[in-house]
């Protein structure tokens, strides 16, 4: 099983870390985009936090779950579009064996859209 970073649809990808950031991007862009959490944010802050950040945009969002397949499962079950999970190949295979998760687990972060992004990396200041 190889690493996957590509999302199935080509929309801009913005790194988001707060509800305020999400609202600013929604207001400034009238087109669809992917919201990408900061690295390992799912592992640090949890699925409920991300759902609060992205609101109704959860289906077009990606939560970075670090190395936790359990949090990745919670994210996908909560209808978050994709989860990033850096874990062992057997654990990834087990996740992908469940049809609703297939194709929704990434092993690497997708590239953000620096030309249109508020910030290029999660730790850049606004």
C-alpha cells in the first residue's frame, strides 16, 4: 500500500486552525476549497474540535490524525471527508478493508495552495 497525498477533486487546499480563519476564507472565497487541519491536530485537539472549526464544510475537509487510526476512524465516521493517518501498513489495510473508509485515508499531507493561501504552513503567522 503506497502513500497517498492526492484528493479526488482539485480544489485549493487551505491550512485552517480556527473557526475565525475558516470564516475569513469562506467570506473571501466564493468557490469550493478543502480545509486542511494543522499537522496532527486530530491527535492533539480531537474530532469535535475540528467539526467546530469547519462546521458545515466537514465533507470538504481533511483532519490530520497523526499516527492514530482510532482518531482517523472517528473522523471518517463523523463525516469528515478525509483523514491523514501515519501508521503501520497492517493498520492502514485494516482501515481500508471497511468500504466506507476506502479512498478517504491519506498517508501524507496534501500540498496546500500557497499562492492563494492565508499562510503556507500551519505554523506561519497570519
